[in-house]
C-alpha cells in the first residue's frame, strides 16, 4: 500500500490531478445532462474535464523534466503548473471558475501543504473565484466553494493540531451539503430538479483530493441526471441530493417533500440570476480568449465587457488572463481584448435559441478538412488561408487532447486529416483522433514532427480526391521533408554535437543537436549546408517574431549561390518558440 502523504507535496498534487481527471471522466456525461445554468448547453462536465486535463498535463510536464533526477519536483513547481495549466486550458464558465479556484489554492500551497495551509488555500480560492465573477450568484459553484472553505476552517474548533485528512474530509462534506442546497437558492435549478452542474464538478474534484490524501475515495452522491431518480450508493442513503428530473408520483425526492423541490422556497421568475433562465432569449455568442495584459488594462476590460454582455468571468494575473463572456457582438468583445492587450486562443461559440432550448447552429458538414497544430500566429494565418482549422501551440503550452477534439469538431467535416507537427504530441493527437472517431468522424493522423512538415503536407492536400489517396500523398510529402530548428541553450549540457554552454545557439536537425554555434546567422548557414548536402529542391524558412528580415535575405542568397535549382520560400511564424524553423524538401 502506498504511503499516504502528511502534506500536499508534489507527488500528492500529481495524484490529485490524475484522480480528478478520472472522476470527471466518469461523471462528465451526467454533469453535462444537468447543466441548466447559466446556459443550458449541456457542456459543463466536458468543460471541467478539459480544464483539469490541461492542468494534469502541465503537472506531468513538470515531472517529466525531473525524470533524470533523484528527487521529485518542488511542491511550488507542481501547484503553479497545475494552476497555469488550468488557466490556459479553461473551458466555459465552469472551467474558467475552476481555474481561478486552483490558482487561488496554488498561491498558498506553494508555501506549504500542511493542514493549516490547505485551509487558507481553500478560503483564498473561494474568495478569488467570487471576485473574478462580475455578478456572483448563489446556488452555483461559488456557493459550493465557499461552503467547502468554511467547513474546512470549522473543524479547527475542536482544538489541537490540524490534521490534513480531517481538513479534506470536512471540505468535501461541506461542499456536498452545499451542493444539495443549490436548488433552493437558484430557481432555475429548483424547477429542473437538479443540483448545480459546476458545483457537482467541484465536489468531484474535492473527492479526488480526499482520495489523494487518505487513499480512499469518499462515498459518492447519487446520480442527478434529469429523468432518473437518485440511486443509493452501497446500500446507503442518497445523501440528501435532489432528484434529477420529475419526481415519481407519491415518491418523495431525496431531502425534499413529495413533489420535489418546494415551490414556496424558489418562486417562479425570481432569483438573483446573472443570465437568462431556462435557455431564454440571451446573448448569441460565448467568447473566450487568453489575454496578455496588465492589471489596469484588465480592470478597464472588465468594465467594458460587463456592459457588452453577461456571464463575465476574468481570471488570472501576472500578465496572463483568461477571459469568458456571453455577448451578442462577438467582434466587440474581441476588439475590447485587443485594446487591453494581446488576445490569443480566441474561441467563439454561436448559440441559437429555439423553443426555449439552446442549440448549436449546425450547417451541413463538409466532406473533408485538415486540422493542423502550428507554433505561432503567422503560420496560423497561413494555414487558415489554405483552408485548414488551426490550433496554436504557444511556447511551453502544448495543446491537450480536448483542444484537438474541439478543433476537429470546429472543422465540421465527415473526414479530417490531423497534423500534430510535434513528436511530443503523438499520443495526445492519437487520443483526440480516437475520441473524434467515436463521434462518427473519420480521422487520419499524419505523424508530422515539425511545422515545416505540416506545411509540406498541406501544400499537396486535395479534398476532391479519395480520402486514402489524399492521406497517402500528405504523408509522403511530410516524410520527404527534413526539418531543423534553431534554439538557445539554457544551460551547460552534453549534446550529440558536443558540450554546449548557456547562451549557445543550437542547430537541431530532425530533433537532434547537430550544430553548436555562437550566433544565429552562422549556425543557420551551417545547418542548411548539412541538410542540403543530401540534396533538396525547396528550402522553407519560418522566422520567429523578433528575427529580422535581413536574416532571411542572407540565407536566401546563401542557398542561391551555393545550390543551383533549389528554391527558397520564407514565412513569418510570429510568436513561436524557435527563432528559426527550416525545412528541406
């Protein structure tokens, strides 16, 4: 039996993230089914799952960086990675709030993971999440988070030294009890006979924390899907959670009199709603983006977006923010972000309201589409012009499988060719492809290992020919493209080309360090010479954001003078990890 932690160290945080992802994976469909607030779009469970998936991936990346070391990462590194991963991967209203909860906890747990710090972390998290929401509403995940923090603090009345296991159990029990009361606090939940979906997701995350600390999962609450009565767990009670759906005549709903939630406590048409009730006429778009901006600019952005729409949640800090809002004018919401700073990873979802239910607008799917991962805005524009659906991989922020699945859905085609353009994304892309196949999409994964291979594959894409024939042609074009990139050494280390020092320019060919140089131009010329020694017809150069055009001009001249009949094309990659990407076909 594994040793149980005395405090939340990095290993415990890793376990927590993994268990939370498993729990949300099990309950995702049921949470989606009870999602009626703030928009009845049935995606709260999915959004929470994708948010935690991104958090867990970030934590795993921290551990991967320590694989060769004898010790685990520092707790501070793990919790900060968890918070950052959740922030960049947050989805929907619920995921954005969860990201702020995790960020609030991380700010305290980075200093210590004992019971006292955990109590303070839960309190800070609840407060930070409430302040992030423009118009907080009771009966939501905010209420559940506050109750968890209050319950965790309340057990200190017993005196003595606080115990971590007691604290996590108290927080979970407090959250579970608060979740059961949400239909009494929010009229739309009471009429639907369900608990708050976001709150239920938070209970699942706190249950995973209990299991990570104690080694045992807490007793789970009932299923609260509309149309199903709650089911006792292991012969026990249904823990006071309300029936999901219309109560069976003569059978009391769990914790309520016969007939379900008492109407007198939640009068129709009343309640502190921040959004339209029951899928009524409301904003047409959900707009989400990451934003690089300062505190003052974000304060002004909050004010402007609050006027434009509702369900406004802005979370983050230290120059990076996650913005979520429901509006009728999606362009104005994005323009507000541009005025505040630099928005990216912009996602706009269009809602249509018909007969009181929110429905996604569906056009007839295209026959075939290409989804491509690109390292910068410049290549995203290039690939979009070529008809592809793009996913931007920011430096240190690889996309999670959920983001790739979202892109496949956005492509809205019967057949999709997926180009991950990164060897490290192989398993992530495979998982996304498998998920999309279960949804009826025919997906082919072309294992491109670099952006220049993706460009080569996209150049030969022909949607009018047979799917298999098209995939074979794209795979052949990618395979015939050798790739290289320049990078700056962060520290002294051994490489296949010898020992490099911090600040050296490294030339990586097909993923391995082949050249160590003192400056970018000379290293780039040497890399090109080595690659073209084996032949080639076309050189592709992708320049980073801060690389001058003069470098491209010098390299073009170098190729023209030294290699007859070899053409060169140059693209601007924008904000990407490497200053220069090179492809040779």
